[in-house]
């Protein structure tokens, strides 16, 4: 997997504001537990009440796409996750995603779903987080994004309480979500909803969803850089 030597120089010279680039185990989604490089972009237009990455709202360092991919390549990963904040809030996230795919990585994008995903490289696995009522940002969901999800993508709901669960369950049917994507993920909001409680609701209703626990929080207590 190459770095910037094979990239078009005009693309490689484009810039993004980056909070951190780190190597860890994937804590969520379909590749949970696999060694992954994370590229965390700075900034987010949302303010979810349970946000665990507020440190990524501001600051960061300007980096060229070439410098980003060079740093990623140093870890020799198979998997790269672009996250935030809200990565799509920076337009140059799109060429970064394409560049990473061109270099042979399996690339995933963690996005809130409040930003359009129509132009995301089709090779990228989109992990789209539909915001539930208890997030405080359900009104920001762009449901037009649903039509751009494929069987390679995943949908995530962070569940804070029973109302969130019922809302998400309704959305599964209303938007016919289960057959559209590879996985629908129900994740209990950390320290707000007991994982066992969510598991029991899923089993009682026989929902065709995957219960997701955030592995990085169990291993590293949600410390930055993991």
C-alpha cells in the first residue's frame, strides 16, 4: 500500500484540519476488534447530548492529504476509519476517502447522517448514525441519505432510553432499513442505558439488529487516542 508517491500532487496538497491519527482496535461496527488506523477530523455542526468526542469540536492541525496518508501508511493497516467530529463537514474529506481507497485500504466513514453522503466514494463503507430523540439532534437527520446506502453500508442507532428504542424500532419499518444495509447496529448510550436492558428489549421483540457495545470504552475507558 503506497503513500503519496502515487497520488496526484494537486489532490495530495489539499488540506484538512485533523484532531488525531492513531492506531487501535476498532471498537464498533462490522470490523469490531480488528486493528485499524483512525483519522479523526476536527469540527462538528451537531451537539449531541451524549457526545464522547467534544475534544474534536475545535483545534486540530492543518495537514495535507499527502501527509495524512503518509502517516496512515506508517502503521501498515488493512483497515482505515475516517471519523470525527463530523468528517463530512470538511469538503476535502471526500478526496481523502478516495485516496485511501486507491491505496488499497478497506475504508469506513463514521458520519452522523446530517451531511450528504451522495458523493462518498462507493468503495467506502458508510456507517451512518441516525440520531435518536434523546440525542437532542434528531431534527438534523437527512433522510435523503437513506437512498445512497447499499448492502456494503451500516446503520447505527445510539439508544438512550425506552423512547429511543421505540423510535428506532419504528424507523426500521418506516424506512425499510434492514434489507438496505449489511447491519443495523443498536448501541446503548454509555452509562445511560444498561447493555443488558437493551439486549432484553431486542430479544423480546425479535429485532433483526446487532447489539453493539463500544469495545474501546471497555478496554481504555474512552481515553483519546484509542
